[in-house]
C-alpha cells in the first residue's frame, strides 16, 4: 500500500513543471504584450501564475533592465528592448525543440 502511494505522489509531482527565471520573465512579457493599454500588477500575477512577492520582484527587476515601463495609470507596458528579449527567448525555445 505504501509503495502505491509513493508512486502516485511521485507521478503527481512530475505533472508540475518548474519554470526558470527566463521562462517567468517571458510569461510576464507575454502578459504585458497581450494588452494594448498595459497590464496591471494584478493582471500580471494572474497571467504569469505568480504570487504577489514574486510579481513585485520580477517587475522591479524588469523595469530596471528596461524591459518594462510604468505608465501614468500604474500599468506596465513592454518596451522595444523587452519585445526583442521576448522574441529572442521564443527563438531559443524553438531551436531547443528541434
């Protein structure tokens, strides 16, 4: 009985895929890019599947790097640099799949 439970719990854990930092940044950039007027912090949390602390940390980092800017309405917009970075990530993923 114990062996069955451990096998089931291991297979359940493998169903979740851990994301690396670049993957999380790509998810944030995609969430922001999908809106015309910018995305709120809460919208980024939902679309990128992050908690509040993670969202704050990544947004702060990405604004400092120049991938995102904050609008007057307190929404986040993707910059040209952010769009190029997202495009680079997607190209890398496509090459990895081949």
